């Protein structure tokens, strides 16, 4: 009987073979297109910005469900539904890795208007500078800090007030009374 589950001699026959994953292209005969996930709507449904210019609702195919996790900004391959009159729904049939999507873009599969690294690129106009109000309150800042220290609830002046009563000293309970 063969050793189907593995064991002592099973690992001897294991070879380190590497294979390159075959890239999956769209098939126009099957009404397939590329798209980018905009947002998740729950229950395996996603809003997709399709590379043909439309926004569709995509549903994860059954063979991908709970096996492939689709997230926001992922590049996917979807198949349009032929059996409906509206062109708003589709099935997500493949998710591309980052390397695969870059390779598809370099081969010219995506339109030129599509940018894969949209959220990670920052230009010079995106930099923010904060003032922190240093120029406005430079003259009277020392007086303001002294006022704030006096108003704080944990300041030293509060120790003399009657509000600070030690509750353990005021009510002493004898264990024999219980």
C-alpha cells in the first residue's frame, strides 16, 4: 500500500523544483475584462472600477470563495454576466498579484490612464506644512501657561481644600462588627 499521507520515506522523494506561474490573460470571447476593486460591500461582493470605463458590482466566484482574499485596490479579472439584460454585474474569476499586474501593464494590456500605484505616489503639491500657531501667541504665552497651571485639578493648591478627604480614615470598619 502506498504511503498517501507522508512519513519517514515520503520526504526523501521531494525535489526542489521551481515553476513559474502562468499569467492569465483576458478572453474577449468569454466577455472578460480587467478591473480594480474600489470597495468591499460585504458577502463576497465588491464595487469594481472596470478598465472599460464602467463601475460594476462583482461577486467572487465560488471556486475562489474563502481561498483567495480580495482587498481594496487589487487588480482582478472578471467575467460579465451574459444572462442578464443589465451590464452592472459580473463574477470575479482571478486576482492578480502586484508583480503580475505590473507585468500586464508593461505588456500593454491595461489602458494608459490606469495607474497601479495610485495611493503610494506623492507629489510636491501634496506636502503639508503646519504652523502650530507659533507666530500668533508668542507675546503672551508665558502668562497663559501660568493660568493653566492654576486651573488644573491636580495642582498643589487643592491639597488644602476640604474636598480632599481620605475616605479610608473617615469610615473605619471593624471586622468584628460584620
